[in-house]
């Protein structure tokens, strides 16, 4: 087995370990680590299980004990070098006597960003990067985007008919997709820090915006409403569905004071946002959410909200649940509203995956952007 094959094998195991923390580590990334002796045996494994808990490297080193001395540490992300909720990992790696660190990618967090690698190299540890980089980018796309852009990663999610309609001519949308698709949608919610809808969806559907899986979910995403005029009913289910403070009402500067007072009395969090074209400025809202440690946003509509996020250039990924239905109709709600755009300026998608879910399909893809400076 070549050195490259060895690195691929152990890094693949590190990615498998990291996946165990999916949906539970935010605002931190998912990370997996494997300690391998000079003889090629796994001495210890670890992963980051939850925010505030031990990091993957610390868990792996703890499991390896004295066998970590002179070993190689395979880790999916650069070891951190700063004090956060837990002590930094780089000093622990140095203290354990590890001889070599193989890391998939650098951590773009400004608090780390190469400093972990620098500390390891200064201690005489060999550092190798790039093994499994593509998988690392995919697995931690949310965290990496958030750190690089200084705003949350945004996924636009919708259920639609095959002709692109979210609701029929009367506004009915329950249920376009089947049970398997709806369950997967709740998994997407479980991986998110905030779920965003427009006031039209709240007034029409009165959604809960909660995570409903076969087992209790330990994290409660923020339930965010774009509500320029503070029209959210005080009895709305999204306020009562969980902790009221996790219901975030994003309002405009001219929202009526009486309505703001009534909503505040429910315990909901009221966020006054800058306006753009008579609506809540989405960039300003994302900046506010990022400051509240939101790293993953799931936008659930409706069509006008989808169009607004796309027009603002703030969508990073789409997750479209397509049902084998055709309803047509000029008055039926399209999955993307707004003024529309010419074909030559269409938003381009890439990196498609298509997953059958019962009779439905889940189509996922990343928004393709021009490189900066292009």
C-alpha cells in the first residue's frame, strides 16, 4: 500500500467519524480525527460530538494515550489554536508527542487560519495538507462558507410539482410531496441553525418550523419570519412551538409600535432590520444572524422570498423536492417568484445529486459563482 493509499484510508475513516456530529456541532465544524502508530495501527479515534464538548483531536489523543507519541494524526480540519468554549487543540497535539499531522484543509476561521499549522511546525511536527480536501469542503460546506463570507451559509429548500409550482391556483400546498420527502426535509431542518420564511407563509399556513423526527432533537433552530410590518399573529404556532425566544421576527423601521409591543410580550425576539426597496434587507438580516452564531440558514419560502434571496446573491445551495405532479395555471405559485431574469443571466447550478424518496425526487445542487476578481 502506497503512502497516498494509506492517507486516503485513514482520512476516509476520519470523515466517517466526523459525520457522527452532523447537525450537533454548530457553530463549530464537524471534525474527525484518527491517531495512527508508526506500524500503521489505529491507536485512537475521536470526533466532535457537540458544541462545548471536547474536540476530535483531544478525544483521539485521549483514546491513544502513550501510543500517540511518534504517531501520525489524521484530522479533517486544521487543529485550532485559540481558546473558545474549550482549550485549543494544537498545544494538546504537541504535548502528546505526535510526530506528523495530516490535515484535509486549513480552517478559514480568522481565529485559526493557519495559526494551528504554524504552531505545530514551530514545535517540529511535520504537517501535510490536502489529503481529502474535496471531501472536507463538501462535508463542512456550511462552516467553511460562513467563515469565508462572514455570513451564514444559505440553502433554499422547497417542495414543488414537476412543473415548478409550490401551490395550486387556490394556494393549497398540503401535501405536494410524500412522507419520505417530508421526513428528509426535517433532517435538513435538524442541520440548520435558523429556518427562514416570509410573513405570507405564516399568515397562510401558520407553520411551526420545528424539527420533527422519530426521536427528540437536542437543538432548536431559530424560527425566523421576514415581517416588515410586524403582522405575525401573537398566537402564531411558530412562537408557541418551542422556546418563544427562538422565534425571531425581523421587522422594518416603520413597524407599528403597538404590534411590536404585543409580539415582544409573547417572548419572541424582535429584530429591527435595515430596509431595502421597502423590505427587510436580507444581507443585514444574515449579518445579524451570524452575530448570533447562526452558521446554517434554511430558507423555506414562499416564492417571493426565494426570489429575493436569489436576486440578492445570497443563496449557496438549493434542495428541491420534486413530486410527480403537474398542475399548471398562471395563478399557481411558482417556486421562485420576483421579476424573473433573462436566460443569459440565469443562476447556474452545479454539483448535482438526485435522491429518490418514495415517488418524489430530492434534487440538491450548489449555486455556481464566478471566482472573485473574475
